[in-house]
C-alpha cells in the first residue's frame, strides 16, 4: 500500500508520507516509495519546486520498532542516505513544510531541503543518542553545515528537541507560521519561485551548492561567473530583459 504520495499541479510537486498511526515514522518501504517518486520529480520538466509535507507530523524518525532487533548487517537496511542524497541533488528548489515532530531520520529528511518552514508547535531534534545510536542519514554532516558545528553538536549530543522559535533563531528554519498555515505558506513560496526564470533558478541552486562545497572562494566566484554567462544563451534571459524594457511580465519558457 502506498504510504507516500506525490501530487503535482502548476509546477509544484508535493511529496507526503501518510502513516499517521506511527507519527509518520519512516521504514524501508516508505523510503523506497519516496525514492521512486523522487526519480519521477527529477524526470519531470514541468516541476519548478518540490514541497515535502506530511500532515500533523513531518516524521518522528526512522521506525524504531523495525530497527530494534537489527544486527550490523540488518541495520544497513536503514541506509536512507542514497534517497536523501537524491533529494539534495534535485535541480529544482525544495521546501520542507514542518508540522509537529521532525525527529531523527525525519529531521534528516527536512535537512535535505533548501528551505524549511515550521509551524509554531513544531519540535525538531536528533533523539538518536537516547536510543544508543547516532544520526546516520546525513544529520551529522548537514546539521553542522547549516547551523554551525557547536549548535549541531549540542543538539546531537543531548538528543533534546528544540521548538520552532529556537529553530528560527539558529537558522534551522527560515520562518515560523501558525500550524494550520504551514503547507499554505510553503505553497505560496513555491509558487513565487515557480514564476521566476526556471533555468536561472536551477542554475543558481547548483552554483550556490557548488560554492558551499568549494573551499577556494576565488574558484567559487569563477564557477559563478562561468555559469552566469551561460544564461545569455537562453531564451528566458532574452525574454526576462525584454519584458523589463517593455514594462510587462515575462513569459518564461524554461529554455
Ligand atoms: N518509530 C516507530 N514508531 C513510532 C516512532 C518511531 N520513530 N515514533 C512514534 N511511534 C509510534 C509510537 O510507538 C506509537 O505507536 P503505538 O505505541 O501506539 O503503536 C505512535 O507512534 C504514537 O506515538 P506516542 O504514543 O509515543 O506519541 P506521543 O505523543 O506520546 O509521543 C514522540 C510522541 C514523538 C515524543 C514519541 O513518539 C517518540 O519519542 N518517538 C520516537 C522519536 C525518536 O526517537 N525518533 C528517532 C528514531 S531513530 C541510519 C539511518 C537512519 C537513522 C539512523 C541511522 N543509518 C542508515 C546509519 C535514523 C534514526 C532515527 O530516526
């Protein structure tokens, strides 16, 4: 039975987990379903933005009940990273819309997104050490890069969850809204992004990500300049600038 759904309309794809009885805890089957749907998003030229949102709870982590009796080999079944890495490699912007719990593997899923929006009652953290393990789906890498090593270590070493206002203060989420506005706010932002020049948005996401991985700032600026100039081969650059001069809205064609 499908526990992950993908709905796409007007250039926005929404990926949701539907396992409310376990607060959307993630098991192998769910992550496999997610993997297939992410492939669909990657192959769909009409998608301009992906929103990841699950009702009431983003995800309370990997499925502890399925993990409890694993030996070393069995634990490897919980390798969510290949799928999570696919999300980070999507060329279009991604937004995690977080209601309720985003814990452990759920927090790590939220970290794969470019942007996070949280509801006021969201609780986010890495409780793994309370279970005798540590985050293993990218959290030890992505959290320190996003909020800095000291704050990430505090969260990961203590396992304590933080609330939305604290998450906002440390840059873990971009903004906090009323709980019932989380999806709406993410969709509003996704629609705003979807109106922009799609080639430029995809290219600048790649340039930013490459810049983050590039230790040499000068090299980073060279990559930026090279990619920027390539946009002048696109229809959308001509249209965007022509529309400005003609005082009208551009009609981008994604080429
Ligand atoms: N797994 C399985 N079931 C879960 C679950 C989880 N993570 N979280 C909640 N549930 C289930 C509960 O067992 C309960 O089911 P029943 O007992 O009714 O059958 C139902 O959801 C409702 O939960 P509660 O009754 O506990 O609800 P409460 O409101 O009282 O408490 C809670 C909510 C979120 C505080 C509590 O459910 C909780 O503490 N949940 C566990 C949170 C957690 O520890 N999450 C981290 C899991 S470890 C790796 C890959 C991935 C990972 C690590 C390594 N490698 C490949 C290396 C990831 C690890 C994790 O995420």
